[in-house]
C-alpha cells in the first residue's frame, strides 16, 4: 500500500514513524514533510493547503491512502476533494471539521443537546462584547471563534484584561479572520484532560485513551499559552467506566447531531475535558490528533496504526476489537526555542541528536528542524519532543529527561515539571 501523510510537524513525524512500522505499508510519502521525516518517507514540497496540487500528487504517485495530520488542511476541505476523486483518506470533511474550526458551531450543538459545557455568549460586534463584560464574573474566558494554532483562548483576570483581549482579537485582529467572532464563557476550575476516540462515517465510536497536556510555557503551569509543552498518557485517575461515560455524554450526542444534518463525521474526535466538582465538562473539540499528545498515545498503541486508520476511513471500526494498550505510562517533553511563544532566534544549532539511541521505549520527534551536514538546526518555536515509556509516570519522566540531558542545544528551553501533579 502506498500511503501519504499530510503535514510536517512533530505529530506527523510520529504518524510517519508508526505507519511505517505496518507490514501493509509498502511505500510512505509526506507532503510537505521535513528533513527528519525524509529519513523514513519520500517528501515533496507541495503546499498542503493547495487541494488541487495534493490531489494531483496522489494521482501521479498512485497513492492508495492519505492520512491528514493538521487541522488547517482539514478545515480547507482536502478530504472532500480526495473523496471526490475516490482516493481513500483518513480525516473529517470540511463540514465536520467545523467542530474545531468554529467554537461557536461546536458550542451551539452542545447547547442544543445539553452536553455539559461552560455557559457562554458569542459576539460578532466588539462594542456589544465590551458592554457584556459588565454582566460577567471574573476570571472569564475569551475565545477566538476560528483556528489560532492553540493560542486563541485567553483567561482574563479582570475587566481591563478582558477589554484589552477583546480589542486585540476584534480590532487589532491578532488572530486575523479567526477573531471576527468571539465567545465569552464562564471560567471553570478542575483538572483538564484530553480524551481520544475514532469515529467512522457509520457513526461507530471506538474509544482510544486519555492524555494530559501542559499548555503553559512556565513551570507550575504559569505564563503564556503555547501549542503544548509536554504531555503524558494515560491519565492515572481516569478509569474505563469514565471513558465509557465520556463517549455517551460528549461524543455520541455531537456525532448524532451532525448525522441528523447529513454531516457524517469520520476521523479523530479529540475532546478537551475539564473535571469540575460538578462533573466533567467539554471545553473544546479537535478533529485531529493532538500535538504533543499523540507522541504519548502512539508509543502505547499495540495495534497496527495503519490498519486502524484504514478501518476508520472505510467504516469498518465495528469489526475491530477494543484496542490493546501498553500498560506503561508514556511521557513527552517538548523542547522549544528560548523566547517561545513570543520572539525567538531561528537556525540555532542542536548537537548530540545523532548519538542518542531511539527504540521502543524512547523516541525523539522533530517538530521544526532542518539538517545541516552533521547537525540539526532549530527552525521554529516548538522544535523537538522527547517521549519515553516507564512502568510508572516517574520512571517514564526520568527516562525522558535523561534523553534531554544528552541533547546539546544552548538556545533550547523545556519545562522540568511535565507530569508534576501526578508523580508518585
């Protein structure tokens, strides 16, 4: 089977590594890929947002199956275009992708079916949003409606902060068109977790597992929001019966609503949940694997990943048994350029990577690097992510940091406390 992965980040590096292990993968391609992905796949510098070029590539190279990694090509309708050409693809179509690309779309479905979530109001007018601040309790949460690379959610501690945030999003357009509409919602307290399930076009839901990520740049979960500074899986305090409840409370009502409106979701249903004292509530839905969460999920998956994604795309999830998981914990630590998520220097030198052994208990995933003769250069904000498995969270954590200690990168930054709340 000739397989194409779309994307070029740490998530796609992980997808390529685990798809490449499948005996049914004869040839692996990636668009646009990266120097790290090029070690296991043929990479082509094609814009993943140009649907016609991607479809043309698939025809020219006789691609049998496409796996779309990031949210932007999904929301741009790449799945619709591939499906029109009868090219098998894993991922939701443009209409389904609105669950992630429009927070208002998602929240309105929740409201319709009493899916537990934060109380909210949505606005397309800055003055009305500012006036509404007189009625809210602080802290409050302000969200850009559209995609903002994981940075479109701001917690405002007081009215002044909230007003400044609204102006930044709606007038100064710091998130561009994604901030034309906003949500103001109540601030919820509790542990945040990620829950992953696969859903096929027949509406069959296959629960996968849980993870917990660390969004803040600073230790102790402080400072600015990022795309994610680390994660671990599974979440030790979430039991199987709770996972079944997540499917019933959060996944099924949303999928059924889409189906009622002739939208047939197929792909990853990634629910961001918060476990409040009143029970779990839905914070967000993503329609692709999380980064860095997937770097903690895939090393634990015992099944053939390619087989699983194929079954999902072909509406055959009901024929699979529930997935077996490695009982070990997996922890992932992100190494970022100093200064991220604000300004940072690019093309700084990373040494030591070639001397580290990668095996089934430890992995190095590249998010934004390029090869320069014998060493690697950091080309973005989040640059590397290191995953390690262990029988306890503490053992996994220690192994991950042992790998990091072998990496010589003067311009790198990482948090020393990933998994800190539940280390025993």
